[in-house]
C-alpha cells in the first residue's frame, strides 16, 4: 500500500500552531522581502508568502526594486533592514538580475535575520554540522515531512537529485547529519537509474518532467518530489506519478507535497528569529 | 598495471616552487600556530609544519597554551593575531581540549587569515560553490594529486568514506563541484562494500585498518587512502594495500601519499594569503 506524504495537511497543522504561538506576543514577527525585476513566478511566490504571513498574524512588506537596480542600491537596502530593530527576518527573492553578484547580496544579510539560511555564515554552520540561525526552508520542510511519517533515515541509502544551493546541497548535508548515506546526483551523473535502484529514499529536485520512471524505482521506495514543472497539462513534478507511485511505500504528490511545507518553514523560521532576537536584544 | 600516486614527489615539486616564489619578496609569509595541551601527535604535526615553513623561507611561531586554558584566553590570542598585520595565516591545531567550543574558536579567526578554511564563513563559501579564502588542506591536496595524474572526475562515481569537517565533508563538496557523483559513507553506512564496488574512485578517511579489502574493489578503481593508523607494525592506512593495489589503476601509498600533500597545501595556502593580504592592505 502506498501512503501519500500529505504536505498540505502537515503544513496547515504547523501554521495553525504558529498562529497560536504568535498571538501570545503583543508585537508581531516582521518579515521583509526584497526583490528586483518582474519575474512572474517570483511575484506569485512573494504574494503567497505575504498572504500566509498575514494569516498568521505576522507583518510583512516587500521592497520591489527595478530590474536595473545597482548592486550598491540593493546592498544599501539590506543594510537599512539589518539596522532596523523592528525587522526580524530578511528574505531576498531569487533569482536576482544577471548583473548582480547574488552571493554578495545574500551575505550582506545579518545572519540572525537570514530567514532562508543562505548566507555563507549560516550555510557554513549547517555544512559543519552546527545549528545555523535558520535552516533553508525546502530541505527543512522535507525532513519535517519525513519525520511526521516516522520514516527512519539512519543508515538508509538516499539519492538526492539536483545540487542547487537552495535544495539539493543543504538537503544532502542535513540528511548526512541524520546518519543517512547520501549520494548527490546531478546533470553530469552518468547512471542515475542505477543510483535510484540502489536507494531506499529518492528525493528529486531536478526540474525535469518524467525524469523518474517506474523502472528507476525498486519496491517500497520512499519518493519525495520537490520539482514544480509548468507543463501544458498543469504543474508536474519530476516523477511519473501514475506509474511510479504503486511501487512506493511513501510518495509526495505535486502539488500538495513539498511546496506547502516550504512556505510553512519560512513562517516557522520567521517566528523563531523573532523569538531569538527578543532574547538577544531585550 | 597499477600506478602509484606519489604524493611525496608532487609535494616536493610544489614546495620547491613555493620556495622560489617566496624568495622574490623582501618580507616573508608568516604563519602563527595556536595549540592547547600536550597531545603528542599534535606536537609532532606542529614541529613538521614549522620545519617545512622554515625550509621554504617562511616565518612561523607557535603559541602553546596549557590544557586548562580558558576559551576567552584562547579567543584573546586569536584577536591579537587577527589585528597583527605581520601575521598572514593563523592555524588552530586540533584537537582542542574538551571544555573548549571548537567552532567558536575557529570562527574567531579573521577569514582572510584562516589558512585551514575551517571558519563557518570560508566553509560556507566552499559549500555554496564559491571560492573561499583558503580550501581545507587535505581535500585540496587530494584533488591536486588526482589532477597531477590526469584522473578525470566528471561524471565519475566517487565514494568518500568518513564525514569529518577536515576531510570527508569538504572533499565531497569539492568533488561535486568537479562534476563527480559523490556518495559520502560513514560509520552508520550499512553496505559499504556495495558502495565501493559501484565506485570508479574510492577515497577512504575512516581511520580503520584493513577497512578496504580486495573484495571491496572492482578492477581499475582509483584508490586514495587518507588514513594514518598507528599499528604495531608501523603506520598503516585504511586499505589492505598488498591485496588491493593489484586491482587498482591508481593508488596512494601510506605513508608518502596524501600526507605530504596536506602539508604542501598548508604552505601554499600560507603563501596565497600572504600575497592576497599584500594586495588588500598595501
């Protein structure tokens, strides 16, 4: 029997708890989002984040800079947010325009306000096995979802597909800390099928529709599909769900799997930074 | 035919070049080593580093603090070295006494003087795929040795055994950047033999004598043995060399493989930081 990893349901449970916890404070957690340009997907993501923040009793606002903004101007905006004691969390919406040095901008964020965990400092903490101020939201959400369903990671063979700084790389580091044996596959991997067939758990964040087919998966595999591919027939993950899911012990749907967990973790990180800053600055 | 990856020879070539390059400057690269306690292995390592530094025309000195040194005292020593413009490279000799928060001490080092690349900032840069001020010496030395023998990494399956912050973790991140497909195995890995048999390249940093036996290795494997195990019959690596080496296309000896490369990379990092600081501070 295949069990659906219901991210939507778990995310609701988590955000309900966040809402209750937030109501206990007289002031509100405050999230600042900075973006540049008019990437349509980014605008939707930002709108969803603001909507969720508002539902939970957070304050949030967006600084949308023009596509031709200078790097110095972007940095200046971040420095102001760093100094502002009313701002708890700063999120730079990616992608940034090509002419901007992305990591230089991310590294300008004060680590204690780095809600995505993408500064070199926080990412280094994570990679070294220490707790960063915030864990990247998508990997954190995936681990939470697996934990919710009591899926044990210790000693398990896990193949992570996709080596992005947002998902694949931090996820593989976090899985290693849970004592999983992780193989990080990517576009240059030559025998992906073989790696998948040797895995207890497959986590695909490649962004390639139908990458994971039934012959890639042995019986009782746990399958987490992180991708959101926009196709002519709607949103699809990397997994050929209809043919693959019967072989799985657990599988995430797309949508309704990892996506809602990511935004829930963003909210959780915001609340955690808010609480932490209270203890540091009061 | 099995080719021996001669780290001793390559390290000599590299340090000869460093010596020539250093002689071109009127002032000398200066390395500061901080240690605490009287760990016998540490004392030998430090002595070797100082000897090599002196041979290459570097200045170096050691601050040896007592085993019961306070963390604040250790940090204070680092802050003084950070401020001293004559010091180019700071190395904290590990292990530190149990009562010291190791990562807090390492993170006190100014990243531009962090000759081992162990600060959260530099390690984060490495993990995110950006150039740190310095790469950790052992992984850097291993990659240099493989490059010297024209061993291609792209698309290759590599199993790295051991997930330390000094070797296994940074090495796996650096191999990923070279487009290898990396599996990071460790003490909780359940089927190490199978992982090894699926690998083009095995890099063992487990510290377990005879861990890698002939039946773990398929023909034409590239084998890098990072371990130095002190046994009753002298220094041994993780590999059963006599029985494994005939199956390998390339293999490192122990000693004379990775060890000399590590110290050569420490010297190279010191020289590079010296040059960089000239360009920044003059």
